[in-house]
C-alpha cells in the first residue's frame, strides 16, 4: 500500500473499512502487542477509567469499540452480577477473541460506534478504550454515545495522546515512530503498528476532544494524562 492511500491517510467510509480490516488482521496478536507497548499497564488504566463512571451494583454498562474485551472485567466488578455489561465492536475477529477469553459480558455485539444498534437512554455508563481515535466521525460517535446514556450517566474515553512536554514528546516520537513499528514487524504487522503513531499525530488535541464531547451534550468534562502524557483519559457526564 502506498503512502497516499495508507490507512492513516484514509477518511470517512474508506477509513472505517481500512481500520476494520486492519484490526481483523492483527486480532490474534492484539493482546500480546498491547501488553508489550503499554508495559502491561493498560489494565490498571482501565480500572482507573472505570472508577470515574461511578457505577453502582445493578447498573448497565456499555463498552464501545470493545476489541478483545479487556474493559469488560472492571466494568463487571463495578456493576456486579446484579448489573449488565455489553461489549460492542465493528470487527468480528476481535469479538471472537473476546468470546474465546470468556469475558464476563452479558452480550458481545457487532456494531459501529457511529451508529449504535442500541435504544436511547439505556445505559448508566459507557467506556471507549483506544477507539475514538479510529472512528471516521468523532463528533457523531460522541453524539451516539450520549444518546444511549441515561441523563446524568457518565462516559469515559481512554486513548493515545501526544505529550505536552517537549522532551517527553521527542522521546515518545522515537518510541512510537520507530520502536513500535519495529516490534510490529516481528509479527508481520508493520503497517498496523505504524498506524498507531500516525493516527495519534492526527488525533484531536485534548482540548478539541473535550469540545467534541461538550457539543454532544456532555458536561463536567475533564481529562487526565497517564504514562507521562502518552495516554490521556477524558470523561464527562450526560447533561
């Protein structure tokens, strides 16, 4: 694939299809790579993000862009067996990995973040882990997430970020731009793991992402950097 039509240069429907195909190809190695490039800290970040939802036993939680289902476990702990946890993703091979791991979801649905096959006002909390960056229309995805939440329910988005500090940004650029693609190459996935830093560079800034959430109807929006600013968690409450 040439540079001009590389995954990170696609938009709209072309991006949706390219990203879905990419995740389908790497699904079998996704968990291994995720552990390597996050130094196995991603589950700790998911637990922290889940705590921001302020879920109660018996609540209903939705994990959008659920991938292989790692957000399901902390959500289940929060809502307990009295509640419900649904995982949704648009890539069937990723959902199949989630099913094979016996994650504690009540259901795993095939669906698109920009057109959720879910009734309005159905959930008490929603998460997205490393997913908003990949959707073709972030504003639309945020509106869809707000739509399916109950008034007052909270939403948390955990994703990549560019460090604010110049020195850390330079170090991150080397790690993400050279080392991560090199690790991906060991498994035959150099293009997919070149997409990671490229998509992060093109991703909304912290402030822009907050504004997108606010336009969708979220209030009390805030964000917090993790991993020296390479990861950022955003959250808000449906007004």
